[in-house]
């Protein structure tokens, strides 16, 4: 019995350009929705703990307030000093496909607190994950700094990643941070907290 063949090529040739435009629009909308959903789920996770006034070890109440969120706009340093700020900024960087910057910065902060006998292992992990030229989460540093950081990572000290960390910090400060402050995620959060405060 003869088979019937349908050429997919002809159909896709006819609709190719229109489909591409539609697909691009859908992908862009999906990315925006995905970011919104990620941020919502992160905040839902955080808000119950924050609202219940989670106690810290020195029994101070930890509350995410409009004042704290306003402080994030004063400097990147203040934003990164806040646990909640780190989380919200990280979600924003994910939406821009540049979360490797904050992940590297946080890994360096953790690395500085590492006991000397564990430095070698952590230095190797940070180098492989963020610095080497084919790293999965490669940070944006120039060739000379990449080479210099590679040498320092082979004979690690607590300051092995300082220069690279500083470069990534400046990159975030000049590039992502100003966009974050103008982003819907930041402005909506601030607006929501200010509305709750005024109730």
C-alpha cells in the first residue's frame, strides 16, 4: 500500500518568517513572565518569614521594610549587605542572564572567610566555575586578569580573587545595578511595601 508523504519543509517555508516573529514575541513574553513568577515565588518564600518577624540569634526582629528597600537604592554595597536585597537582585540578574556576576561575588565573599586548609579546594572550584575560559558561569574579565587570577588560584591566599571580584563588582555597579533600580521588580516591591506601611 503506497504511503503518503507530507513535506514539512514546504509548510515551514511558507510560514517561516511569520512563525519566527511570533515565536520571538512569545519567548520574550515567556521570559518576562518567568522572571515575574520567579520573583513572586521568591518573595512568597521570604514574606511569611519576614512578616512573622523571624528572630535572629541576637533576638532582633528581621523585617523587610520600605526603609530597607529604599536603602538598597543608596549604593550597591547596601543592596548586597542585605540578605533579601541579594535575593531580589539575583532574580533580576537571572532575568538579564547575568546571575554569574552576583554568584561569583558571593563565592568570593565566602572564600575570604574560609579556613586556610580549605582554601585550595575552594579556589579550584571558583576558578573552574567562573574564571577559566570555558567555565559554565564565566565572568566578564579580560585575558590578563583571567591569567593573573589563574596563577593566584594555583597557590591560593585569601586575596587570590580580590582583583577579579572588584572588577565584577564595578561591572554590576555601573551596568546592572542602575537598571535594577529602574526595574519593575524593584519599583513594584517598594510600592507594595510603602502601600502596606501606609495602611
